[in-house]
C-alpha cells in the first residue's frame, strides 16, 4: 500500500509518500516547507513571516513532490487532524478530505503525537515490541505515553506548564542565543561544566509522572539576575543536565510502573545527544532486556513521513474516516 | 491597582480576584519578561472559572482554549505571541472570530509583538519583579 500524507499542524508544511510492503516502510517522497527550494513565490528567500502560511505552501509542495493530479498510484490519504493550531490544521485536513473524496480513496486521520511515536518504525530492522513506553518531547509537547499495542495508548503523564523544547528556547533567549534554542544550548553545553550550577530538577518526587519546566526557566532567570559574571557554557550545560536528569528519572519511574518491553524517545528534543545517550545507558543499567528506540535525526522534527507511517498502520486496520465529516481537532487526544 | 506576590499561589489569588470582575468579552494584555508569572496568572483565572485541567504555556501552540461551564461564558482564550516575529503573521491565525466575543475572555501574552494587529485591550496587566518579589499592576 502507498499512502500520501499531509502535515500542517504547526509551523511546518509537509508532504510525503510512503509505501508499506510486507511490513517494511519505504520513503518514496518527503518534502518540508522549511527545506524546500521553491523560489517562484518568494524570489529565492523564504521570509520568516511565511512560515505558517500553509495555504501558500501546500500546492507548490505537492507539485515539487510530483503527486499526480489524478492520484494515480496512491492507495490512501493520511492527514494530521490534531492536536495543533486550528487555522494551520484546517489547511491540511481540508486538502486531505478533498483529495480523498475526488480520488475516491480512503482517508485516515492521524494524531500528530502518534506520528512522532511511529517515527522510530522507520529505517530499522528491529522496531519496538509491546508494551512500549514512549517519551515524547518537542517544542509543544512533553508526554509519557504507554503504547500497549498498535493504536492503543494510555497517557501516563505530561507537562503541567512549559514543554521541554519551549524551556530550551526560552532559556536560550535569556542567554542571548538565537532561535531555535535547543541546538544552540547543546552546542554551548559542550564547552561547559554540567555540575557548575545546581538548577532544580522539578517534580522528581511528585509521586506521579507529570513534568514541570516553568520553574527551571525561572531559576535560570533568577541566576542571571543575581550573578555578576556568568558563563553561558556552564549555564547551558547545567540547565541541559537538569532537563536530562528529569527525563531519565521520570522514565525510570514509568518503567518500574509499567514494565515495558521497549522505550521510545521521539519529538524534536529527541535530537539532543546527551538526552539520547543518558536515557539509553540508564535503561540498559536498569534492565538490559528493554530495548531503546529513537528516530533518525532527520525525522525528529515535524514531518509528513511519520504521519504516513502512522497512517499506513491505521489503514492496515481499516481505521478510515469519512471525508465529508472529518474536522480538525486542536485538542485531539491519543487516549 | 498594584499587587505584590511572593509565590505562585499568591499570584493565582490575585488572578482569582481579577477573574471575579470579568463578564465576558474582555481582552486582557499581559506584559512582562520570561518567568514573571503571566501564565500562572491565567492559570489562576481559569481555575476561578472551574477549569481544572492543566493550563499550559501557549508559547508554542500560540492559542490555547479553556472551555468553561458558566452561564453566558463559553471559553477562555489563552493567546501568546512570543513566537510571532512580524505582525503580518497574526492574520493567518484567524483570531478575530473569537477574540472580544461576549462569551469569550481573552488573555494575550506578548501583545507588544502584534503591534496593533489584534483586538484592542480592555485591561492591561504589567508583571515585574525586584529581589524575588513580584509586582502585578492591573490597569
């Protein structure tokens, strides 16, 4: 089966074609507005203001990806239906509905978070086994989710205030580093001492699996106000360590509670190498039989390939939706 | 009016007292630097209206909606223009459908990034801090 996937839930406009043969996925086309070289409209430079103009992007991307106008060769259409920003989601959802209706092809509604989780099913010979514990960390999300089987999710915990990626961006801003802040902090942290400053590890003893990063951000601000001379590298390294320690500790707590066969790390923040390495080694130390999975670096951010994979899995269970009635859901839940 | 708070609970108390005066249709601008308690203030207001789910920062999502169950009032719109780099990015968000409507109370963080490209404010609240003490000025 070959599926066309459309993702417009936040800043990125993305289109992908992915096929599944005997349970193996092959990425045939994948294109992102942030990487596309579409010169016609903006004369070569894509202004920042266009980032969320999905309506202007989506057809040039479809053309660039070589999607045939009659849908020839496409067996189904997958679209991100939520969660996200309503006017952004609507562009993708309405296009998906229109194409499915016009081409008379089945339509699959994918949850954006489900897409991130399925990013680890790509480019691997050993996909996660169930139950799988999923830590999803991005600019807008910080969630621990138990996946009991394909399509079966249980929300274990989430952030009560700021998402982890947001904390990275805002601390970067406090430090005068450019946006997006995650990679900048990681780079600065390489030169710094992670034990230099004792920032809080929020909610470690909260007794649940929720997170909170707002207080950590404030702790960095207060530190910057108090200290006369500061080291951006030491602050970056110490802040990053506080976030990583929090994730490792909460994930180990979740493992104790749910006894998973595998752990999945996904989302934009999963590109953080210290987080990947620390989480993997801590899990190995706790129980060597639990496998660890993280996506290719190219698939950590928002993309349509992950929506295609989640969509193919749903299509294989015939979980289709009616193109006449599907509505974008900004608060869509996994479970 | 000027309030002084020392922790999140006190900030939420000030927000509750402010929320008590709201009737619907208000557009409240929240001014203040990172970590000053703007989102905590909105959390206090949402809790006053019986919204018990976590109130999260809308910095990434830009708009969060909190549905409430008070006669004549449908929702709190929690808007954050932190990631907006140019006022022309506001119109694709289609906020005018909801902001200022009589069944909606809108709180806007980083309104200065919209430079007049959004609904005018009915209230302006300023968040500052000195030596760990927070000052909340409601105008």
